[in-house]
C-alpha cells in the first residue's frame, strides 16, 4: 500500500502549523505501507494543484490530508467536504473567495472514503481524544479535502481519500487564553494510529460517532 500524507504550511499569522510538524515527525517505520509526506501551501487553488500533481505522480492507494483546527481539543477525522470556498480570513497569498464553488462540475459534497470511525477508535485506544467531525469548515482545509475527493471521483476511483484536523500545539496558545492544545508528540502518535486504521480497515467500523448539533 502507498499512502500520500499532506500537511499545510503555517497560516493566519502563526509561525508554526501543528499539522505540518506532526506529519514531519510522525513515525511511519514498520507500517505495512509506504508513506510519502508532502508539504502544501495554504492557498486556494495552488494547494489542490500541488496535491493533484503528487497524486498523479505517485498513484497512491490512499491520500490523507492533515490540517490545523485551532479551538478543537481532539483529533477529528472529517466526514464530508462541501463544494464551497467561503474564507473568513485571507489565505497565504491574500486570496479570500466568498461563496465560490471549488469545482463547477463537482458534486455538492463528497464523503470521506477513509475508515473515520476506526481511525477515531485507534486514536482513543492509545489514550488520546478523538471524534468524528461533520464539518471541515469553508477555508483551505475543506478546499483540499474536496479537491482530493474530486480528483479521486474524476480520475482515480480506486484511491481512497480523506482529511483529519489536529489541535493547536502548546506554543500557539501562550497568548490564546482558554484555547486547548495537544503536544506535537501526541498529535504525531495519533496520526500514526490513524494510519494504522487506514491500513487495517478498508471498510469502516459500525460505531456510534454522530452528534446532536
């Protein structure tokens, strides 16, 4: 199995992106997969172009994108990406699309084809908080998840793909009172557990993972 694992560069005024640092430090030794790590820009359009290039070059079996979700306290595999860009803040090149479709010929939404509930279970089993998320937002994280699943739908139907959000790391919350954080080491451990679930489960587990709001 070949897994392409992507993570964004820092954005929004932060000097570090925990997703990128955790992916860099994620121990992939001994996994029953070849894991290729790819940094991508936090830029609408260019991020999809970068991942599409890597997907066409590497022809992975799985694509797992990783991004920062400041304010969340746990690791959250995303269930769905929607066909909309609606940026609260500009991206790293000053783009701020509002209510724009990502692909005019794309579906209204694409669901993750990764075993998101098995990923949550694996992460919890190593003592870290995790839950299924039902919104990837409308910034570049949703943009790249949608883009990956669009490429899979149009070009690579045998490939599986999805996205996982990670919290801030402690150094990012020094001046952010009451914001949760998780150590980069623990985030990296959680990502490895998620990779193990992806390798072990082609079909997801039937577990409770819904929310009331």
